[in-house]
């Protein structure tokens, strides 16, 4: 599960918005953290021989690295940074909800969701009005409320529970 969570750069940790520049930051830190490693692999440090300061030999043989190897190392470090960041968010998601910066982002997210819900309600209102009108008409011919739910649900191709919620308070 962890690898699928991290493989997508747009993956979101539930309840916590991710910073928009997370991928750039991971790439930057991967390059910074691997800079010394790559330099050491290409030019190994020298160690003194037999405690004589004038004679030195490389600590190990120079590796034959090309750019593809370096990019692979950096990609591995970037993935590790991303996994660590996501794990930290998962671990501290509840705590982050009370941080002022995160609270502002969450508030913006909630207000956008409310705005979308209001738009959907406004869009569904004509259909709900027709459902309520048809439900009232059926009161004259169908005495049982549940039978009216089923009939209206069939006419409007909805579930009888949804019809019951829409006509709640009528009758």
C-alpha cells in the first residue's frame, strides 16, 4: 500500500492538503543529500599509509558512475523523502488540523465543498419540487405513504429512501 501511495505525485493524505511545491522540494533535497555522496564515489577520500603523512592511497577504488546512475540514486533518495513526508502527515494528520496554516487551507477546502453542495442543491431543486408535487397528487389515490414512495421512485428513477428524504414533512 505504501508504494502505491507514494508512486503518484498527486496522491493526497486524507484530511491534510499537501503543499503544492512538495515534488520540487523532494527533488531539491534529494540533490542536496546526494551531492557529497556522488563526489565521494567519483573521487574517493585519501587515507595515510602506515601513519606516514606523505604517502596516501584512495580509501576505495573510484566508481565508474554516469549521469543515469546519479539520477537513479537521487530518485531513490527523493522517493525516501516523499515516503517520509507522507508517513509524517499520516501520523500527525490530527495535530496538523489545528495548525493555523493548515487550518486556513482546510477552511478554504470546506468552504469550496459547501459552495459545491449549494450549487448541486440549487440544480436539483426543480426536480425535488416536481417530486413533492407528484407525491401530493398521489395522496388522493394512494393512501399508504410507503406505496407512494415506491410509485414516485419508479417514475423518477430514484430509490424510495431518497424520495422519502425529499418529501420529508409532507403528509
